[in-house]
C-alpha cells in the first residue's frame, strides 16, 4: 500500500490560509513491492536485503494516452545505509532498442531459489520487464546472483535478455533431473521458423555454463498449446542424457491428458 505524507494539522492550515499561502500534500512515497531479508537464507555476515519500490503511474509514452505502471527501483544492499550494490542490475539491456525500454516497469519475479536442496546454498533469482511496445512486446531480463561468503558479497552469475512476443522465455528449473539449470528460448531468424534452445547448468562453484544449444523440433505457430520449453523437454532431456525413449515422458506442470511425441516435440492432445 502506498504511504502518503501527513496533512498539516487544522490549526496550521488555518494559519497558512490567513497568511495567504497554501499548504501542499507531500508527494506519495514509492510503494514497496518486494522486500526480501537475505541474511537468514544465505547466512550472510552483513544484513543483506533485496527491495523493489515502484513509483506512481506515468503517462504512457508508447500509446500517448492513459497510464502505464511507474518505474521500479531495485536495490540490493548490505545495510540500511549502504548504497545499492551494482551486482544487481537495475536497468534493462536494450541493445538497439529505444532507451525508453531501458527502465524497469514490471517485476515478474524475485525469489530465493534452492538448486542444492533445502540445506544447500541458495541463489537469488530476479526477473524484470520494460514497458510494452506498440505490438505488446517488451524487454524481459533475467538475472541470478550467488553469495560469496569469503568476501561477504553477492555476484551476478547469470543474465539473459529476451523479448516476449515470439514465445521467448527464460526459465529456472526448480525440480527434477535438470534442477538448477536455466533454459532459454529465442526465435530463429530464418525458415523453417523455430527456436534456439539454450541450457545453462550450474557448476559446483555456483557459476553457470552453457551445456546445450540446438534448433528446436517445435515450430513457430504450429498449433501446439504448450510453452516451447515444455514441448521441447523430452528433446532437451534426451540430448542431456537424462531421458530415454520408451520411459515415461517428462510432462509439463499443467494437465497433459494425451502426452505423445511428434518428431521429438511433446503434444498433449
């Protein structure tokens, strides 16, 4: 809930009115939309904390009318008075896009994830997005940070920037044989139009290393209602040696009443 500044007491308002001046309501404070105490899950030496605050809605700069969500400020800091740490990137990589898409306006997720299990060292996963463009596309940025105990600091160990309109996705795998891996899907630029599937695996040193990249069996707009990562999961797992044909298919989290493969692509109907 947003916190608004207090109005002057009535007696003060009366005095100001008599003096011919007017009192103004203080500008609304940014709303806290995420607040994660990192000290306990990461067993940090300093009281590290992640916060995200969002400003008031702004006039939509893309459509020129109506409001758009206000800008979001991300902050990772070692104490209440410490500056925000640069290892948590607070803007978005825009490459050749307009700078209007470099500001964060959506916080898709911020959570402590546990690729090593409940007793192992966790990671901080943050996913943010820009304003939407005229066709509804936007920049989606995923970053993962690990805690380095010897130096009492966090380090960004993974980052990926994609769009969203062509079924792009970057997904942290929280369970199963690929637990801790990150899968990213991006469209190919030539026919037959499909997707580049990239898998990055977590190393024992808590860094990420790309272990797989291939052109998908899934085709763009082929009528499969599954997310590309889900339709490609048997293909991904087979290429990584953790699934074999003839064994139960790796199924998506959503219901899949009739799981079957068509040219290495998983279908549920």
